């Protein structure tokens, strides 16, 4: 395996990959963990670096059984990401922790914004005009996971965009006394049992869920005969985005973007700016040296852990040159230092 020297205060790893064109490449990934500020007041102070740094994830991790729960962390396997993903692991909280039947969650990072209406448990009951939703039960907090968003699996089918959710039913009989989704987009609230709104979530979308699966390309007999094991010719790089709709930036963040999180703490909103660290990666092969600035392609917000994790990535061409690789390094760019 290629040698990697890490001169940053963060955690780093490297791995080998193949591009869409089937060329070998070497990918360097740095994950930096920072201390989130206290909720309730905005701050312009730079975020402190965590004493313990979370390692870049190398295997997919789910909240429970993989086939019955949503994805928590996705392994670092993408050789490139077209823009920056924003992900949130947390809970919707009632203001001041006093129970409510409904509250709002808002995530704003740079130009991205996503909102959700979060309700207590409701079920479908039989009314004079058909099925109606019951009143929501009061709650203090609720996990912001896809298990509580629209979706689900039944004996007759499943919701391909979120097979572990709730609210997907094939008939009124099947829906009777079953729950509605608790996490919904404000503009797409469920009004009837047959509604099929887009699932509303803030965590990573698994690779085998739609619409992400559709971006992986076509794996048919022609692919088996002419392309396997390479990516299909119609592979779309958006497949490497793990963030849901509304939290995928089409370009990479530069650092310093404003962040506002509302409804994820009983003590009020969190407001701060992303760290502005700049990272430089360098690869040395026999007869070739190459360096480039790493791009910030993932922002992971974990308010329950009081942690923000930024992930930077750099990819170097290495087709038929891996045996010539000597060392890779990652370091912080100094203030005022020009980036390549």
C-alpha cells in the first residue's frame, strides 16, 4: 500500500481506486474534527480542533441491521465528488425541551438550506370520510433519521427512495392504525394514505436507494460483455454524493461558509462559520512529483456529540505507476501561502 505521511492535526488515509475510464488513481482523504459551539447564541470565533480525531470511515455503518435501518456513515470509497455534501446526525428538539406535537428543523450551510416539519406519532384511523390522521402525540425529541420519514416496506412492495421509513402502504386496509411519517418537507406534507411525497432526511442516502442508485448507470448484458468490472458508460458522478436533496452543493465549499442549525437543540439555534483550513496534498512517484490543494467535499454535523467533521479529498492519476510511488504527504497551507 502507498506510504502516507500526515503533517496535519487531523486524521488521514489513502486508497486506490479506478476512474470511470478505468484508469488507476490514488485518493488521499483527510477528516478533521472540530468542537461545535454551544447552542443559543451565534459565534464568530474559530472552532477548536477536537483532541480526539475521528478516523476516515472505511466501512459502511448503519444505525441498526443494514437491511432494516438507515445508513449512518458511508465508507470513503469515492475517487471524486462533484461538490460538497452536507450531512446532519441529530435530533429534532422541542424548544426548551418542553413537549410539543410539532416543531421545525432548519439546516443552512452556505447557499444550501433544508427545512423539515417534525411531528409526534400519528396513525391512520377510520373516519366518516375514509382514513384520517390522528392527532400527534407530544414529544420532547425525535431522531432525525429516515426511519421516521416517508417510506417503508410491505408484503406487496417497498418505497425505493427509503425502504426503512414509515407511511408507505398499498391500500387503506393496510394503512389502518399504522403510522404516518414524522419527518416531512413543509411543502409536501402527507394529506392522505396514498400520498407518495419525497422522503425528507438529513443523513446519508444509501447507494442502493433511489435516486442515487439510478446514477450508478446501467448494468446489463452489454455491460457484462464489454465493460465489467469498470463503471458503466452512463455512470453519473452524482452517484458519489451521499447527501439528500437540498444538501448537495454543485461546487465545493471553500471554508468560512456560515452555518445555522435551528430546532436541533433544546437550548436554541447553533450559528457559526465553517473552519477555513486549507490543505495541500503531494504525491511523489519515481520521476514525477505532483501537488494539489485538497477539496472540501463533506460537512458532517453531529450536535449530539458536539462535533463537526470536515472531509477533504485529493485524487492523483497513477495508472500503471503504483509500483513507482514513493510517498504521499498532506499538510496545512500556511496563511498567505499560494495553493497550486
